[in-house]
């Protein structure tokens, strides 16, 4: 795998290991069996596997991850050290659905693989009423861009009704109170063949308000406008503070892979 992909994989593993060291994990065993019938006999196959789930959540970084490449016995290893705030997972929490979509605002177009210049939509559904914000973390610039609420909104969040399908960033699927809908296009950094960024989907049944941006939206061309943004460090501080206040807040961090081909 590429170095960028290895960094993403290592970071997730390190955070999960830190949570497991603090709170442990829950192992679940599954057994699947099936019968293959033919004219002469029936063959029974059994497959068992184990799934481990850490018993906590990573609230945010207290220091930037430190990556170190190690070459040993002809193999290239990647070591990462992380330091952050974690919280024990006492209850299962609200299980909402959030999926990036491409090309068309249809649920069957869910993907985390994008090409430079493709449209980006987001499908969302929650079993309870609540409040939603969405951000994009750009690894290259270390900036976090506000995606939702829309730039035209005077509110600090987007209101969600339970058991309703939302196709965000799609004018054709807009709700009556949405106002002007921002249309998003995925772009990659010039000179890079691929990169990994993150979509942060933040939801709570309790009212909360997005973090203040330090940079207003910037017009790059007649067709391209960069949303308002702030440094990742400031965003991370806000996210930790709110999650410590609100134990019902759920954060889904979705990695997206962008290729410039």
C-alpha cells in the first residue's frame, strides 16, 4: 500500500489499541453453516470467525500523531504514536446511517473512492430527531472545512427529523427549509496522485452549534468556492469539549480516498 494509506491504517489501529488498553474490548464469536445439496449427497460447511469491538470512543487528539518508518530485515514498517482523550462506551449509542455518495444522489451509489472532479453527496438517516453538522478534514492543508450547515444558513446546525431520508448537497433532493444548497466537488492536491481525507459526521439529539471558522469562504473561480474553514487543532479542541459535555453525541469519521487520474 502507499504511505498515505499505511498512515491511515496505522492511525486507526493505534487509536483502537489505546482504547482497548484503557477499557478492554468485547469479542463476539459467529458460526455460519450452509448445506450444498446435489443429486447424490449433501455437503455441510461450517465457518467460524471472531469479531472484536473496543469498549470506548476516541474523542480527539491531544497531540499530533508521530509517524516513524522502520526498515528491518528488508521490510518497511510504519510505527505511529498517538495521544488523545478517550471515553468508555457504556451504552450502544444512536446508530444513524451516513454514507458518502458519488455521481447521483442515490443510496446505491455509496462509496469512499473518489476521482478528482467528482460530485460528493451524503446520505443520512437517524432513528431519532436531532442536530447534524458535517466537516471535511484535508490532510494536506491540515484544515477542516465546514460542509453542513450550508454556507447560506444562519444556524449553527442542521435539523434532522427521525426516520427520514436525507440526501445532502443535492439541490434536487433539498428539503423546503434548506435554502441555498451547497454543491460539492471533490478535488485533489496538484501534483499528488492520491490522498486520504476524512468526513466528520457529528450528530446529537441535543442541540449544539458548529465550531466558529477562522477563514471565510473563498472564491477560487466562477465555479469553485472553498467553504469556510479552521485549523485542525482548533476543530479538535472543539470536538473534545463538546463530546465531554454531551455523552449522546456520536461522531462518525469516514475516510475517503481521492485519486488524481
